[in-house]
């Protein structure tokens, strides 16, 4: 049951996170820049989480020895968002999305190098299928070329996100309430994005009531909900499997683009979605596949007296 809940939370994380374009594009059309959007996103998310914790009568108290880890998690999460948006200035969003989705590979490598935790062959096959599927969704036409500097920047985004997942998975904060953990991470992110915005163009005012609504939904759905379910997924199925289930994020983004914004849906994108769904199915059925293959091998292996 824990595994099933973990898979559900992992898919919920990627699906809600994939809704970012639904709330971000209207804000950009109103003239808001990324620094201000990200500042308001984490500010509203912090208030929303604080209200949820207050309603649930959940303690805000943390131990002083956990503060450095909260700072690290905040830096990693902020770094992931910042490097990804920075990378958009060097390449198309499709290439950036594909490069960012290499983070399951970095999660697996970090778990192997730092904690000697090996991934099964099924997991590696799922990772490769997922990355191939994301590339089919994202790489179109002349977007296949990318600036070397941009590649490094977006890969840093993937490394930061992978580091965030591994840090949650392996720190003592793993067993903390998802709401409390996200609350303090968002405080750090809000402060960092405020500093970044103030050192550039400053924090923009929100244009209108509709934009306030979009910022609130951006803060709650792909930020608060996705981060709470991310922590719950890591707690139940670990960082590697949670990261691969993130393949549903670009699928959601493509569906939103086609259904809401009228973007063209091609056979290539359909093939990419199919590959990602196969990858997710492999992850969900990893243990069953391994047990079934082991049983077959035992039956066909010659027996020696």
C-alpha cells in the first residue's frame, strides 16, 4: 500500500507541476517578468501553506540544527527554477525541457556515488525511455541546436533539482510533515527571489485581479500541492522512482498547450507521450517485472546435482 500511495503521489507531483504554463503564460502576456512571477509564486505559496498549517493546528516549531538543511533545500530549489528560466534565454523551451528532464539520471548517479544505492536495470530502461519520450515532445525543427553555455546552465537546473530530491530523501527532514518542510523551503526561496528581483528591475506590481488569481493558483497547484506530494512520494518510494515519475510533467504541459492554448498536437508528440507512459508503467511494475523474470530464469536454468 505504501508503494501504491508513493506512485500516486509521484504522478500527482508531476501532473500538478506540469500545470505551470496554464497560470504563467497569462501573466507573461500581461507584461510580468520571471523574477516577479517567481517572487509572488513563492510568497503566496508560503502564506497558503502557513494558513493550511494553522487550520490543521500543526506546529511551526523546528529544531535549530535543521536550519542549515532548510537553507540548503531552499538554495537547491531556487537554483533549479532560476537556472531553468535563465536557460530559456539561450535556447528554445523544448530543448531546455529535455535537458532539465535529465534530472532522474543525476538522482540515480547521486544515490549511487554518495550512498552506494544502485538502481535496477528496469529503472535505467525507464529513465532512457522517459528522456527519449521527453525529447520527442520537446525537440522540434531548428530547436535541435543549442548554445553550449545554455546547455551547461540548464544542466545545472537538473542537478539542483536532483540534489533537492536526494537531500529530502536522505536527510532527517525526510520524516517531517510535507507541509512544514515545504513552508520553510518556500520562505528561503521567497527571500532569494526578492533579492534577485530587487537587484534587477525590481518587483513589479500585479496588473489586475485576474493576474492575482493566476498567481494564487500558480502558488497553490504546481507549487504547494506538487511539493507536498513530492515529499510524500519520496517518503514512500524513494528519490529515484519519484524522479522518473516526473516524466508526466511534460505530458501535462503538452496536453494543456493543445487543449487550452490551441497548440498543434503532432504524431511525434503522441509517440513521445506513449514512450513516457511506458516508462511510468515500468517504474510502477518494477518489482513485479523483476520477480516474474527471476521466476522464468529459475525455470529455464539447468539444474545441477
